[in-house]
C-alpha cells in the first residue's frame, strides 16, 4: 500500500491511526485530511518527536498496512 491509497481512503484509516497515536484527536486527523506532512506535524506536536521520528513512525504504519 502506498500513501496515495491511504489518502484516498482516509476515513477508513483514521481509526487505525487513532489507535496507534491515541493523543491525536479526530480534529487533528480531519485537519491532516490525508496530507502526510500534516500528519507527521501533528505527531511531532502531540508527542514531542523530531521530524525524522514522526516520519519513521508513519513509514512503519504504511508498512504494517501492506501486510
């Protein structure tokens, strides 16, 4: 699965993202609206992660969704 597929089915994947990053609100995910950079920014804000750490976590999620 690639990011375009996630973006196209954003509403379907929001629940999985909220499970993984429980501090992200539904509003946070709605604001990101499938935009990877915005999602990574929200993860940085809520969890105090670096840009690289947030990117790695999103990469992990994408890899898991491929399985």
